[in-house]
């Protein structure tokens, strides 16, 4: 990736990153130097990402004002590096300068964060991030020819604005991922601008690009949500399962050493500390690449790449082959006479090794399922180690593990059967209805997104040989999106219980939920069912989005209607759209037909002065 020249920041971030904890091993020092050079060369992107993720409402012009304030800080520190403020951590200085912008904290409602200090300030800004970006205007779109001309005329401004818009809409995505996304976006732009069919090129390549960003965004939010809601132990368990499956020949001792670097990476990335995140990610990848012989045979080419491509390549590399000498079972955990004694000697390490051994032997299982197995085993030992004959009790552990997997497998099989029977569209409506009844407090945008993601999970996975792991992993990410990243997010008592009680078993918890009984629907439709002539100009994809929103809003207003009744109304609405778009006056047609269609008091904002312009339609 070429340097994006916001020149005032190169030296500023250079000496700020020096205040991070530096390693002592020579090879680590080399890695830090390379990483620091990368930060220096890409400082424009990094700065914009940090600002846009913390203050999503800020305009690009306000971001430029913040750039100016930081430049002044740099000049002051260059003149006298002994000043106390020049030894602070990068993220602390960033937040201080954001708070110092005149009128900005009040305008964008984060002044309460500025009244805090240090750790509390950082966490306040983190909790101020909004996953639901419905408050932002639609992402600006340019005609392909105009896009290419803009890129040609001013590459720097074009890419700066792109990364600003993407970052503010993805406030929890890690900075290395966004940097890779920026590089891929420029590569796509270069290729498509040379094509005759520019629009078709952008459309085709953008789909892959969007899926890449969406997949990593979901995973990162899910893992950070687990860290914030359940603490570092669940994060450690997730990483043990993932790394043990991906690198099955890694020794347990080496895995524990690697986990120290991985945990440090997530601390920085999940807190939004962009510089710490880049350093943490680089340290993990350097650790892996320095031990290739003992970790994996699949990453040689990845380790020859530069930052951040090296990290993305390793993440997307194939799982290594299971060692030939690895027995199907590890007898130590179910057949030894001394299981309880070994557990009691160091319970955390004992359970970590169990999860490692089970995960590397079961590449066919999902990460959530591996965590469930570990939970079942832990509960079993708690029970068995209090009996007169523990070995007789835990010797049947494998049966318990198989029962747990069978239950999870049945859920996945049932969902894939729904997909086969209903088809893509009806399956989406099924999930839109169910999700809205479970969590009607969520915004319409969130619910339509979640419904679409559930369908994507099933359409992606239900025809694959590794169907179970694929579905279970992707659906777990959707539940992670629903539960949110912040520990103080509250939806309703039943959903909150599933989100916060047990990370591994939240899937089965949601399976048992019914419609939210605490929800009180609005007394009127609040203008949600007013449609204008522009609906007739909507392309297929946009028309489908409007139909999805119609269905979700309908469920919110009349949650007692059955799925059959709701889908029948949706079909009737589709017919209304066809009819009214062929009429001479579409808006008048919509008002009349929709008011007849909907089985509830329908509130319509009519033209006219004052309250006389309001009419209530009642079927």
C-alpha cells in the first residue's frame, strides 16, 4: 500500500509509538521497527480511522480540523520532547485532542467522556460507539465514470473520504482489517477504471469485497463482545479452540505462549486503540512466522508477505493437517485415575489443555460446540470429583460429549431443512418475523440486517460437507451481532438473559425463546406505512429492502399476528405496489389501498395545515 501523505503525522506517531512497551528480544525489536515504519508510512489512514470510529457523527471537515490540532501538538513536541505530554500513549493523546476541539464534544454528545480520565475515558469513548449506524446518511455513491475521474484527479482525497466513510460505519472493525480493505478498494478501482464495462466490474468485485469486510467485522465484534461481557477467560477459550483447530501440531506449551500475544492484541483492538492494535497484530504474526516448523506447514508464503497482508493471509490460510500420530482420544482426561487431582492442582491450565486436545482432534466441530463440550466436561468433573468413585463417573464423558453434539446437530439440521423447504425468500421472511417478535426493541435496520445474515449463513453452509461447523459458526456470529459488543446493551429481559448468561450455550438459549411478552407496541403506525411514488422507481434490490422493512414494522405494530397472517399481508402489499405503480396517481392509490389492507388503526400524514392534515384510517 502506498503512503497516504498526511505528512504532519509521520513524526508524531513515530515518537508516540515509542512510548509503547518495547520488547527485549532482537528479532522482536526488528519486528517493532518494521511495524513502526508501516505505521509511519500509512499514518493518514490510521488517523482518519481512529477519528471516524470514535466520533461517527463528525463530518470529514471536522476530521480535518482534528488533523490540524494534532499537527500543532506534533510541532510542540518536536520543539521540546521533554514536555510531559510528549511521553503519553498514542490513544491518550488522540482522545485528549478530540476533547480539546472547541464545541465538538457538546455538538456530538460525548462531553461526559471528556470529563473522565485515563482508563475510564477510554472505555467511555468505546461505549459511545454505535453499532447501529442508521443515524448516518446513506453511503455516498458515484457513477462509475465519475468515480474513476475523481480517483484520477485526486487519489489522496478520494481514498481518504472512502476510508472515513467505511470506518464510521464499521466502528468496531480492527484497523489492520480496514487498512487491508483500503488497499483492496484501490486495487479494485484501478482494475475497474480500465474496463469498458466499469459498472459491471465494480458490481462484481464489490460483492466479494463487501463479504470480506462483513465477515471479519462480525467475527471481531463477536469476539470483542465476548471479552467485554464475559471477561478474558472466555476470550482465551475461543482462541484455544480456533488456534488448536487451525494449527493441530502446535505443542500445548507453545500455544500458551502464543495466547499471551493474542490476548494482548485483542486488548488493544477491542478498545479501539489503533496503534496498539497494529503492534499487537504484528507481534502475533511474527510469533507464528518465527515458529513455522512447530506450528504450521501452510503459512510459508503468508509469512513472506508484508504488513498487513501477512496477517490477513495467515487468518485465511487453510487448517494444517492433523498429525498422523495423534490418537483419536486423549486418555488423560477420561481414563486416568488421577483426573480430579490433576484438575485441582491447576484447574485453569487443566481445562485449557482439555480444550486444546479436544479441538485439535475435532476439526469438524464449530468453535461454539467446542466451548460447549468444554463446559459439559467442566460440569461433569465438578459432579464426579465429589463422588466416592470419580473414575467410574467421568469414564463415560465421551457419551456426554456426543449427546451435546447431537443436540446441536439437530438444531442445524432443522434449520437446513427449513432452507430446503422454504427457499431463500420465504426463509428470510420467517427469520424477520421471528427475530422481530423476539427483540422488537431493536431498530428496523438492525432486524432486517439480522434476518438477511441468518439466510446468508444457511444458503452458504447448508450444501457443504462441513455443514454443521459452518452453520453453527455463522449463526453464532449473527447472535453476536444481536447481543452487541457493549456489556451494558439491554434489549429485553429474555434476550438479555441469553446474551449474558453463557456464551457457549446462547444458541440453545435462543432456541427456547418465544415472543417478548414485555413489549408494548406503539399506539399508531407513526407514519411508517406512508408510501410515495419513488417506490415505483426502486430497483429490485431496493424494492426488496422496502418490503423487508414493511414486514418488520408490521410485526412491531401487530406482534400478535401469526406468521401466516403476516406473510399473507406482505403478499397483499406486493400486489398493492404492482397495482399502484400502474395507476395514474401512485401516491393517492397507496393511501387508499394500504389503509384498506392493514388490519389496525393507520396513521397517515396528509397535506394540509396543522392537525387538520391528519387522518386516522380504521378497518
